[in-house]
C-alpha cells in the first residue's frame, strides 16, 4: 500500500509562497465569466454542505475510521461511486439521494481527504 502520509505537502505550498488561497484571482477572460460564476456557486454549495454535515457528524467519523481516516474515506467514496454507477446504468429514479447529492458527497470526501493529508482535519 502506498504511503499517503509521505505526500502531505501539496506541490504548491500556499504558506511558503505567502498566498491566501481564498483570494487567488485567476485571469479569466470575459467569455468565461458565466463558467466562473457557476464554479463559484457550486463551491459555495459544497462548502455549506460540508460545514453543515461536519456540525452533525463531527470529526471522529473520519479521524477514527477503522484502518485510519484515508481508509474510511476510500470506503465512503467507493460506496458513492457504486451508487453513482448503479443509478446511471439502471436509469433508476432514486427515492432518497439524487445523482447531484451523490456527486456533492464525493466532492466533499475529496476535500476532506486533502484536509487529512495536510493534517488540517480535526482529530
């Protein structure tokens, strides 16, 4: 198994470069403003969902997962991917969790994974 903790540092170290990643402004021409607004809206939705679920669950459901936090995230992401595959392949109309809900959860699990790798997830 790969040593995931060995790669805690991202390729671009925001602290080392003195960057505030929340205020990075990429040069996007005016033809992409609609896309940028859609991305911003989606990130905001993901952020609100992640914060809300974190209040409900707390950090220990990830940090104390059997096999460690990354293993717990792998299991959760695998379950979401299996659900996504089933819904897409079957064309079923879900009774509880939509495709959008599934994708939002997967995105937020990826964010939690980054926080775990960066040692920024609460224990």
